[in-house]
C-alpha cells in the first residue's frame, strides 16, 4: 500500500462516498486486481488506506 493508492481510495470512499463493493470494483479496474468487486476486499482496502494516511479507519468518513 503506497500513500498514492491510499489517497485514491480515500477519494473514492470519503469524497465520492463509494461503497466497499464499488471501491473493490474500481480497484480491479485501476490496478488490475481480481476481486470481482468483493466487498470485504473493499473494506480492507479502506481500513489500510486510512491507517497509511494516519487517519482513524473507524471514523464516520470511512464508514
């Protein structure tokens, strides 16, 4: 997880208010992951992104 990826995930989740499933699908398209939009992957991606950015993954913005 790079800060650049974390910032992109934050944009999707916090600014665009995408669901975890949509974030997983966007990650699949953007970084050639193969999760088929798996919601749990999207949730994990958000949690790790928040931590990389020094934010609380349980904050309302991330949930």
